């Protein structure tokens, strides 16, 4: 009789006892530098407007309309992978995609999009405007710029915040070389000797892809607007920034063949927004 009562008592307790929820496994911590340092042997040229391409020109990397990094086949347009984090690409060295991720510099595998390294928190005032990759000393240098547009009632200069960082391509270590807030002027990407407020980003021959020729652009039926382009070996990459009929500002990435009749291979909208009209303050 006692055994029978004990059995049912244990059964009742097991029903009343709340179930213990299994805790999800903690996400693996992303290293601040590479776990397996290795020298880089090749580097892709620089592309405009936060685009990147691998040295073999098989994949194009860009920031999507949702703010994620997308890897896409340059010729077919097939999406190969998309990052889980927000960010935009800078450059590719070997099989490493360097990118800005929120307030840090990150490195992704160009093959599968695995996040390999993320630096400590940095002060990144704006988007990367220039980059220089030097394999002789295994470094990648980037410059960032943010313009505070003056909208007051009396004339005044725009203020600009700028910074520059150096990235060790072997270890993935990021060091600050320059940071300046509220800069009153900016004279370009070249460093003036003796002035530590500007990054040293002298152009390296063959580092930047040439622009698409005007003759080719005229043969491509695109909306009027600001245009940036890059002529690769396998394709022509064109960025159009134009205003739609409903007053929406749209930025479109288009990839064309670089041979007549210059047929379009694929395109993607990478930014879209409505400009807010500024109204002077009421007295």
C-alpha cells in the first residue's frame, strides 16, 4: 500500500514540477584578430560606392537594400551568400573580404561568408571614402569621412569628421592612425606632410579600376542621374543615383557585359530613400 502511494506521489510531483527549459548554446565569440595568421599574396583593385570584387573577378560584394553584405556571381547574378550582420565591403585580399560592420572592422571568408574576425569597437565617423592596400608591408589603410551639412539661416561652412585606420593583413589587427572631429576643411585623400589630421592614401598605380567609357555609357539606356562606374576584365559595373517620378532617390547597381551590344547581366537596388525638405526655423 505504501509503495503504491509513493508511486502516485512521485507521479504527481513530476506533473506539478515545472519543466526546465534548455538554454540555447552561447554563440561562439568572434576573435579580435585572426586565429590562423597568414600573409596575403593578391589584392583586388578598388571599386566605387562600397563595392568589392575578388581578384579573379568571379564574385561581386555589395551592401543590399536591407543593409546586409551580399556576395553575388559577377556574370550570372546568382546570390552566393549574405551576411547576418549589417555592414558594407571595403576590399578583398586573397579569400578575405574586409568590411565595415557597425562600429568595427570585420573580415569574412569570400567563399562561404563566415565571419572570421571583428575588431574592437572603433570610432567610425562615416563611410570609407578611400582605401589603400599595400602587400609590401601587408597593410590595408582606410579613410572615413562624415559631412555635417549646415542648414542654418546664416552662411557657415560644413563641418566634417574624419578618421583613418591601418589593418594588418596577416593578423587582422586594427590600429588607429588618425581621428579628427569637426574638421573645418578637407583637401582630398592625400596627406599633407606635417599635418597629422589627414590620412596618407597616395594612389598606387593600377589600384583603382578605370571608369566605363562615355561611349559605352551612351549606348546603355539608363535613367539620368549621377553615375559611377568601373571597367573590369569580365564585366562593366555601373552605379546610378537618380530621382524617380514620386520623388524617391534611388541607387541602382547594374552589371553589363563589356562587349557590344553591352547587354545587361543583372541589377539590384542597393539604396532607396525620400529626401526630406528642409524648412527654415520659425521666428
